[in-house]
C-alpha cells in the first residue's frame, strides 16, 4: 500500500472516531433538552390548571358570599374598636358618588368616595377605612309617609258583544 492511501485511511479513521465522539456527546445534550422541554410543558400546564381553578373558585357565588361576610365582619370589628356599636347587624354600603350624596344630604358633607356607611336600625355611621376614622354618626330619622288623596274613577267597561244570531 502506498503511503498516501495509509494516510487517507488514517485520516478517515480519525474522522470517524471524532464523529463517534461528537455523537456520543450530542445524545446526552439532546436527551437533556427533551427532558427540560417536557418538564417545562408539564409546569406550564399545571400553572394553567391551578389558575383556572382559582378563577372558578373566586367567581362562585358561595365564595363571593363568604368574602362579603368576611368583609362585613372586618368592617364591624374595625368600627367597633372606635365606637360602641348597636347590637343589631348593620347594612353596609360604600360611597361611590360623593357629589350626589352631598347635594341631597348634609350628613355626607365630609365624606369621600370609598367611605363605608354602616346603617343600623336607629343610627348611621360613616367610616373611612383608609384612615381608620369615623367621619360622622347620626340618627335615622324616619318621616311619616305622606298619603296622597287620589280620587279613583271607576273604569267603564263595555259588555261583551254577542255576534251569534
């Protein structure tokens, strides 16, 4: 065999050995990338399922009722630390349009949007959660309803027409 052929064969063998070594190195990397990709897909799917469940739970009427009851208890407890409260359970409302309230009722002159109104049977408390202060307290004044004299006029009705002959 000539020397050139031996050198070419030697180079081919070195190249083959080198290619074999590279493929052995590439296989673990590819395998690792597949595993990482699979784990990433599983993690994203898990997060999506968990988020959907939480959203479903938040939108359920039972959860909303529980949250409303908890907010009511929190407001009553906060106001109860500042002033002696009546024994009955209040209705709670939030001031959303202070300008309209100020126009109609002087009780709300110092109120701001976001203030809480606790309406008991005999008194009203205006509470500002942002500063944890009671803004105003007042009695509920019920005015007797005015009766309007209405003259009723009987409705005239016509007897049914008989078309039978």
